[in-house]
C-alpha cells in the first residue's frame, strides 16, 4: 500500500524542449514558404471550335445540315478586332459594320457594348454565340477588353453569353 | 550550505504556454498556405479587368493551369514545356481517369476539366490561339481566362 502511494505521488515530467524544437522548425518552414498571392479574377468561357457563320449555313443547305448533325447550329454574330503595329486595338467591326475606330478605351468600348446590345436585346434575337475574328498581333490585354464586353451580353433566353469562339484573321481579312 | 544546494538545482521554465503559442502559429500558417500556388507563374503580368471574378469551382472541377509568357512559351511549375505533347498527355490522363471511374468519354464529348489560361498581357493572339486550338483539339471546351481585378499596388 505504501509503495503504490509513493508511486502515484511521483510527478511525471515531460521534456517539452524537444517538442518545442520540432514545433519551431515547423513554424520556420511555414513562415519561409508563406507568400500571399494577389487575388486573381477570370472570365469563364465555353469555347467550342470555330464553325461556319450563320449566313454561310443559310446559303449552303448542305453545310447547315452537317452543322445541325454535329450540334453546332448556334446562330453566330461575328466581331472583327483589328490591331495596329503595337498590338493595340485599331478598330472593331460587328458584322462588317464599324463599331468604333481607335483605341479600346472606355468610350469606344461603350460604343461596342451598345452595338452588341442592339443585336442581342431585340426580341427573338437569333444569336447564341459570338465568333471573334482577331488580328494575329493583337495583345492579350487588348483582346480581354473586347471579350469582357462580349461576355456582358445576354442571349434571347436571358442567359449570360458564354459561347465565344476565336478565329485568327488572315492577311486578306486584315486588308479589308 | 543551503545557498549551495539552491544554486545546484536546475532552472526549469514552464514551456507549455510557449508551446501553445507556437502550435497556434503553426495552425494559422497551415490554414493559409496554398500549395496550388506553386502551379502559378508569378512572373507573368496578367491583364487588368475590373469585371474579372475570382475562380469558384466549389471543388467540383479539375483544373489544367497553363502559364503562357509574352513569347508564347508554356511554363509548367516553372519549366518550359512543349504545349502539344503536354496538353495531349494531360487529356489522355483525364480520359483514363474517367474510364477508371466508370464514366468513359464518348467520341466528341467534352472533357470536364477547366483550362485556366494565365497569359502575359503582352502575349500576341496568334501564340495564344495556338494553345487554345491545341486544347480544343483534345476536347477541352471549358476555359477560364485569368486577369487581375486591379493593378498591383493600387
């Protein structure tokens, strides 16, 4: 009885120093690897491969049938973006009509927004996707400004436009 | 004699509060650390777009992150890679994963993976389009184009 009592009274002393060493090492690792990155945004898009435009399908019933069979019958609005020597936007056309000429600043992008809104906002608008014909030298930053305006449009069923395709302009397109 | 015995006794500071504090700090850093950031090339200068929204996949979607510099070179974890073979390999792996889950991809069906394009703002479209077309050829349809909400430092 005496022996058991003396044992229970004996203090259990854990050596915390080694655990503290390990904890400090872990802490040092996390501090050294910690690098808060800036919050990035994004534009989410559904990018199907480019298909023939609607007017081509209307003129060519065989193409229209083939497109229908492959499920690519979405009515397409064509936007052409031209670039200057620096890779900035020089002009934008919506279905061969000039939306604006000059840099893609706030005022000009507003003009483009209005043009697209006119095409999409009318009741029973046939357009479901946009094909952007882009000059090869256009910088990504400039292209994003145009894409941003395109993604603001809504289709006839009230859904945000997400179907956008890109086509690289050929030399003859750029000469137009 | 009594003084001598007190000098000999070892000083034992109570380390428990110190250990508590260190563990709290470790917990904090463990919660805020994000190992996925290693896939992001921080040397790229992304375009600035006010309407760009942060990525919210709710953990449902797999991401294929492509860092493209101003010269159109694809960087994966800091290493330059050839886009064609790399994207083809990723698509093959994704298809094999879907097959092993019992939901094989039908011909022409799109891959559920979202391609996250982080391109430098000076990248010419022709170089960027090569990468996008390669992805489309391998049945990737969902894309996210990265941009900053505002300029860094502002």
